[in-house]
C-alpha cells in the first residue's frame, strides 16, 4: 500500500474523501482506573493500552486499511501518524481518526479484544463515533456507505447507543453516535442503557432550550483558572472542519520535492512547512512536540502532543498532556482541512506568550492558515462542568464557546499592537487572511453527561 492516500485514490479513478471518521473509546473514566495503573510490571512507565506492542496495533490497523508512518511517545499518550490520519493511545482511552475510504468501524471488535487481552480492560466505559457528512458517500465501503448502516453496526456491539444528526440535513451537518457509562458488572463491549436528556434528532432543527442565532449583549468572559477542574481536562474536544480552501490556503500543501525523493524527505519537509505557515506556533513551542508528514504529490498530516500541565504524567488521575492534529486535502474541487484538539482552552485571552491560547485566538489562527470558504466548529465538553459554570457565573462553557466562535469569525479583529492575540508570532505568509464570515447555523445540544456547541460559517 502506498503511503500517499491521495495517489491511491487518484489511481482508483476518483477524488479523495477528506472528512474523517472519528472513533473514541474509553475503557475507564481515567488512567488511574486501569487495573495495572500502579503495578510494578508497567513497561517503561507505560500501563493500560500504552503497553500494547506496536505490531498488535498494526494488525488492527490493517483491518481498517491504513498504516503507521511514525509515532511520538509522550508522558501520557502515544501519537501515531497514519497514512490516513491519526491514532492516539492513552492508558484508558484510544482515538482513531481515519479519512478516505478506510474501514474505521471494522476495527472496533479487534480493539475490544486487544484491550481485554493486553490491558485487562474488559468493558467499555464510553464510546463516541462522529463524522462530518461525506463529500462522496457513494465511494465509501462496508458500513460507512450510509449513516444508518454505521448505526446498525454499532448497535450490534453496544445495545444502548444513541445516534444524532446535528445541523442541516440538506447542508453542513455532523453525525454522532455515543454510549453512556456501563454498570460495574457489565460484560465486555456492553454499556449501561444511555439516557440522553434529549431524544435523538434526525433533522437539524434546534431542540427546546438550545441556543439560536439571536443573541443578547455579550456577557463578561470567564477564564478557565490554572487549577482547572480535572473532569474538564479529560473531556474537552474542539474540532474545526474546513472546506472550499482558498488557492492561497491550498498552495503550501502541494509537494515541492522531486517525486523520487518525496518519501525520504516527507518528515523534514513537513516540519519546515509547519514552521513556515504557522502551524508550529499555534501553541507555545516549549509545550509542543510536533510530528508531521508531507504527502506526494499533495496532502499534509501532523500530530502534536501538548504538555499543558508541568506535572503531566506524574498522577494518573490528573491528566496534563493533550494533543492537536491537522489533516489537509488540498485538491481543488474537494479541498478540506481539519483541526482537532483536546486541551482545555480558556475563553478570555492572556498576554503571556507562554500560555495556552484562548479559544477565540486559536480559531482565528487556524482559519487564517487555511482560509476556508466554509467551516463547521464543534466543541464537546462535560456537562457537569457546564452546570457548575452556569450556576457560578451565569453562562455555561457551551454558551461562552458559541460567543467565541462568532467573535473569532464574524466580527472584525481588534488589534492594539504587535503583542495582541495572545502575543504569539504570526505565521510567515504575507497578508494575514482575517476574512469575515457569516454564521449559517448554531445549535447547542445536551446529551447524557456531555454538551455540544455546533456552528457553521460561510465566508462573506
């Protein structure tokens, strides 16, 4: 199999499907709950799923139809860069993100066996599967041919799952399947019946109690303090899914290396490109370990591990290392770029260049790199934290996120000097984009244990 998925798809006579299938499986509520978390047998300090040998993961990924290109081993997470996107392994959780015509869900039964046999994890705590609507659904294989088939496949493994369609069915929308925590005595691959506070939606209309596009005056922004709650830290994911990239946004991702040298220099070329266009400075470099790959003739992927707490890795019950991942399909006609990050972000800016950026600043940095014509944003966060924030400060994290989405994309930037916008260096390309967008959809969802902010935007 070629390491370049774009070449493989072109050889098959069609376009490449950029939007990814995102699978996240939790086998325990945190790393401390793994059976061997404090065992002396931990290999190189690794335990749980992180002690699974690489060949075992490679065999599972063969089922999914993708290959490992490289890996970065962090203090709490191992980040695998794949021929089709990414794979993150923590002691108690794994995240498998794959694009193209990969068979993501077909890997689930094998993952459950690996977790049981190699890590003593015999039941699933929570499962999430999500994706943006495919550009070319007719090209998908197996259960990924249609959403109903994916639901049926997961229902056969998890009888208590709930499936949702978020957004306009005849426009940009996002699909989600999730389960709720299982009973202590539940069997492998089984979780307790989920009880979301809202019935599954097959249409994109906002549900009762959700936000709409009508807003009052903005409230005082809240900052996530340094002693951020551990529940939030382990359950915060922002995605920015971008299409219709501008020519300036697409151009850097076409390989400049001679075809016979491209694979040998793919890593070095990608690292240079990451620095050149600003990906390396999305977060403070001293917090970031970046791994990147440039495909030939085009395409780009990167994983980054972010040590956002100085004591990361010292206490399994207190996570302090997260990730971001970026994947780019630059071809005209089906251009796509995705950004995903699970580091909890503050909602108000800081003047410290050494700090994690606030949500608004990060969104603007990402969008200015890729310059999309359309984009969808999702923020998935523990509703326990939302309830606490709403009680204490009058605004939930989800409502604050929706305001940050709009402020980042639909309102002119207010720059007071070169040290504004979190005092981070701007990317090297001339003529920073800073295009303005109009919001086309805004929905807030409340699930069992989680809340979601969803919004879509188009370039004005």
